[in-house]
């Protein structure tokens, strides 16, 4: 069995207990654990999480998330990135098969993102987590999480998607699952996706290189601001990230 617990967005407590599928040792020190069928969990069910040197991937949670995304998309069936991702799988003919196939494909993307999170975390250190706790429940928390997510994706996920010549469906899914905060602070990524749709095969690698440098700088500037101990750290950090959108 596989168990872990901790705190997630807004300081909410989270736990899960799953059947252990497999584990692997990363070359730079992390231990990757993959859970299969979930036996118990909290209300919040992220498909992956990183704690210290341990990376947890939750297959059932990812499958549930994808089902919820599909169910939401069905209401109006918009022609968007998520719709393009869903069109890669036989949802209309065999829902169970489609969910299984999409889950298998997206596990690779989730894996890449969490490895990126681990590597970014090694650079940022414990001080980043302390700063995050200081601004829990504020827009600054969402912004800091978005900054770190973008950096992790530029470091690991986007290069992986660029290298996978058969991964067009996962590119659509990646873009379709971006939250509003992440879209707001990184419009260049939306522009790159549009260019990629038009046939620019190398644009994802290019935006990853530029974005990796940019989001590392923003993260370091946020830490510098936190160390300066402003009277309103959440407000100061939010203003910083707003001005550093790219």
C-alpha cells in the first residue's frame, strides 16, 4: 500500500491511501511512487504531489479528474484545447476505454511536471514553503503556485512534449487543463500554442527556454521581497507577479 498526507492549496489537509503499483529511483535523488486503486482519501484529490524527495502519482485521482473535465466539456462542447484532446479518444463509442487510454497518456505528463516540481524545489529550498504559508488563502498564494508550476513545466514538461512526436493529444490536454491564474500570468504560452497549431513545431521548446529563465527570476524576486519583510507580504508579492507577467 501507499500512503501520504500533507497540506495543499489554502492550507487544506490532504491524505490518501492507495494500492502501490510501482516505484522508481530518480537519478537526482527523488523516489517516485505510483498508486493504483485508491482505498481512502481526503476531499481534495490532486493527481500528483511532491513532498521532499518523494513524488506521488495517483492514477485513480487522475482518471477521476479527466472524467470531470470530460463531463464539464459535454455541456457546450466548445472547440478548444480540451475538446481537441478529448477528440483523440473514443469517448462517444467506449467511455471506459477512452478514460483508460487518456489516463495512461496523461500519467506521463503528470510525471514530468512533478519531476520538474522536485527540481525547482531543490533550487528554491525550504524558504519558499515558509513564504507560501505566510500568504495562504490570498491571491498571492495562487500566483506563487502558478509561478512555480510554470517554471517546473518549462524545465521538464514542455521539453518532454516537444520531444514526443506522437504527443499532440497531450499538448492539447496540457493547454486545456491550465487554470485561469496560469493563463493570466503567462499569455506567451497561449500565443505559442496558437503558433504550434499553425505548424510551428519548435515553438514549445523556444517558449520553454524563455519561460524557464523568466519564471526562475520571478521566483527569486519573490523570495527577495519576502526576505525584506514588507508590511503586507501578500500584497507586495501579488503586485510583483502582476508586473512580471510575460
